[in-house]
C-alpha cells in the first residue's frame, strides 16, 4: 500500500476541525499509521516547503505554519496520495469543490497567505521526503 504525509495545519487545530478532517480520512478507508501534534520548527518548515522558497508568499506561509500546533499524520492505503488530494480539494478554498475539506470548511481571508486547513503530499517522491521530515523514525 502507498503512504502519504498529511498535515492538519494550525488553522485546522485552532478551529477545532481535527476530528472532522480525521473522520473524512478514516471513513474514506485510509489507515492512520502515525499521528503527532506539535508546533513545527523553522527547520521542519524550511525543509517541508523548500520548493516554495523565494516565492512572494513564502514568508507568510512559514509564519502561518509556525503560528501554533499542527498535527502530522502518515496515512496509508492504495492510491492514498491522489485520494487524499481529492478529499482536500483545490489549494484555493474559494475554488475548492463542495464536498472537499477545503471546499466545505475553509474560505479566503484578507491575509498574506492562503489558509487551507490541510496539506497532502503531491507525489510518491514528495511523500517519502516529507515522511522523513516529520517522522524520521519511519524513514
Ligand atoms: P499544500 O498541501 O499545503 O502543499 O498545498 P498545495 O499543494 O495545494 O499548494 P502548494 O504546495 O502549491 O502551496 C503550499 C501552500 O502555500 C498553500 O497551501 C497555500 O497556503 C500557499 N500558497 C500556494 N500558492 C499560493 C499563492 O499563489 N498565493 C498565496 N497567497 N499563497 C499560496
Ligand atoms: Mg503542495
């Protein structure tokens, strides 16, 4: 089976949406292999978002992701990488389809960065890299 790295971002924790989001993941049929809540370190965030370094939204992104505790999850199941991205919906919550986590539970705010509740790895390569960042013991 395939594995993916899911983050319940600080806005999800702050809004009390952990249970709602985990319910969607579990009722879809994916297995939770590991789960941990903590406030991300600067090192974890710069490794996780290395692809976005230098982009105009990067400083706001790192501030948002470090503003409070997040929940890191390793989820497992056939095609879970694409499957969780489908559950999450489009990056911009205004464009995310109803029925998705972002479409149902997030909206745009006048902020320097899009707050969209969840992260999911976008490829097998990203998943392996990101699981190594958040759960080095699983590497
Ligand atoms: P993640 O699952 O968090 O990686 O989201 P994603 O894969 O849907 O989006 P991407 O990796 O492209 O961007 C990472 C995060 O940066 C997004 O979740 C947003 O919070 C933020 N972001 C991405 N693109 C933009 C943008 O064009 N403008 C702003 N303001 N923020 C952005
Ligand atoms: Mg991404």
